[in-house]
């Protein structure tokens, strides 16, 4: 195992600034305007934790962070910065990387089940109102009580359709289930389907252990989730994925106490998406998880354009602060700069307010936690250059790394075991068989009647069963089996 316990962030001619590994689970923030160097700073921190032996998870918004997997290229500007900071142990080298991608194009597929995501996150993802959220909770409760697993997207749709068709019978035990609310949820699911949610919901679900490996040399493996396509199609699904991961870690990892370094570190880029338009209940849960998860040895690092993108109660829990340049073109921007300046511990030798708007690319104001957990006075530093490549891999380089990944083949094939969709389909088949038998018994009498009879109870039951399947495939099955009867 590595005995490194200091992560060099950067420095100036008179001082270097490092993060003590013992404070790595006290969370952090990287902020700054577009183009000021946040991505490279994130790369430096990910490398540093990896060298410390800490597994890392990060979301790659632009594809640039794939360069972590290759050694950096020599460049005069890199040499100048190494000399300016006074680095004596710089070695151009790659980090151990595993690539992931919800769509399975640029990495191993990432999936979870509907049950593991839960009604709260799903309701937030669908932007449901209170009544609709109550219906979603009822959907999960009915499924649990009947032993119907909610695993993939078609399970959820089938369950909602069955819920609507049986709302009157379920109302006495589960409360009012308005059909119009179910219909609204189903319409929202159609939108999510267009955005690709069916790729994320299903099995095999990703194992947390596969995100928390250390390689043979003692370095923490960096899991890079490519979200270049996901964040364009559905920013809200991206945010929900990150919140699901945070929740899973909190619920499943044991307490570790005061460790010498984190057990796992996550970087959440475009962090404002986690909080924008989120219901108060979800924001409260995020705040609670961020506060408590450090006892599990997990560090959470938010990356955003402004610290004001983060709710105050969450921001107050972030020990490491790395502030790149902010722009102050409007009165609102100027007010934001003043607010940000007040969040740092003052340094008598530094004018924080003016420095924030004058920082160059790759410069930052940095405050870390000392050995007692107190913020240090802010320092203006040059961020150290990463030892891995700055910029993305080529398609061939990425394919080469995926080909020798330890998880090759583990998540590639979708597994579709028996769950709510299949069980509801079996119920419908039984109903249809009973209906067919009843129809045959009553056929002689029906032949003697004149005119078109009113819809019988059997026909009503069959049509309800057809609606309960919840997918076009299921409906085609019912129509094919009972086509003559329904005509």
C-alpha cells in the first residue's frame, strides 16, 4: 500500500499548499468561471488521491478527463510551473482508470434497479407534485407487499398501469390513487424513455465494490463516468444518478471512524444540477448525507462555477476550498464576488476581493483544513500540473483500455429475470384463459341471443387485464390470444 498521505495542490514562490489525507473526507469545492482551470484542478486532485491509495469516482462532462489514463506530454509551460512551485518529485505517468458510460458506448454500462433508486429520487427525476409523489410511493408499497420486484423500466410502467386499473380496490388499504395522476406519471415516463432512462434502469446493477478498487501497485483506481451524451440528453437524469450513488454509499458502507485517509472520494461536476429545482425533501436528504457520510470514510467534492450554486447548509460542510477566477461584469456578479470573498479565512498579506477577479488561468485561492480541522488562511497559488495527459484520449486509446479492463464482459449483457412485468403478464394470461373457458361455456346461449349484448363482466375483466400488462408487447399478446372474443 502507498504511504503517501499528502496531496500537493499548488504553491507560490514562498509556500506550497497540500491537503492532509486525514482531512480528505471533510469534502471540498472547486469553483470558478468557465475556462479558468477547474477541470485541470479536478484532474490534479483525482491523481493525488489515487497516488494516496484512495479509489476515486468522477463524472467527465467534456471528455477531457479520459487523459488520466495516459502519461502527460512534455511541455515548456509544464516545466515552468514545476519550477515556479518548487516541485522536486514530478514524474509524467498515467493513473489506473476504468471507464463507465450509462449508454455503454464509451465505457462499461452503469445500471441500477428501480427498487434501488426508490420513490423519492424517481419522483424528483420526474418532477412530480405531492399527489403524484404519493402515487409513486404507493406503487412501491404495493409491489413490496405482493413480492413483485421492480427492476427495469418496463416493470415500472407495468406496475403503474396495473395500479391505475385496480385503484378502486386498492384505495381502502393504500389510499386514494387518482387515475389522472398515474396518467401524468406515465406521460413523464415517455419523455424519460426518449432521454434514455431504460439504459440506466435494469440488471446487472453496478456493484459499489467495482468502484472502490486499489490496483496491484497500491494506487486507487479512478472510475471515470463519461456523461458527455447523458448531460445533453437529460441533465436531470445525470444529477439523479449522482444522488443515487451518494445515497447507496451512505446506506451500505460501514463506519470507519477517524481514518488516516478517505476510503473513497467522489467528484460531482456541474454540481448546481444536483440542487436546481429539487424538492425541499431531497435537498434536506443531500445535506444530511453529506454531513454524515464522512464517518463512512467518503469525501465528496463539488465542482461548479460559483460557490453560491451550493446550498448554504451544504457549503458550510466543505473543508477544502479552491476558488478560480470569477467574473464581475454585472451588479449581481459583483455581489457574488463579495459573498465568496467573505467565505475564506482572511490572509493579511492578500486582498481576497480583488484577487478573485484577477486570477489567471491555473491560478486559484486555496484554503485547506489543518491537522486540527480548522480552515487555514487563504493562499493565492499556481495549481500544480497533472502528471497524466491534459485532454481527451483518442477513440483507439479508449478502446485499448476498455479491452483490458478487469470488468470486461461483466456488465455488457442485460439480464432480464422474472420481476413485476413478467408476474403481471402471467396474471393476465391466467385471466385470459379463464375468460376463454367462460366464453366457450356461454357460447351456445350467446348464439341464441339477438342483437348486440352489453359488455359482460368477463369481457370487462379481460380488457382490464390487457391494460395491466403495461407494454406494447404484452398488449399484442393479449389481443392475439383473445382477438376473436374481444371482437
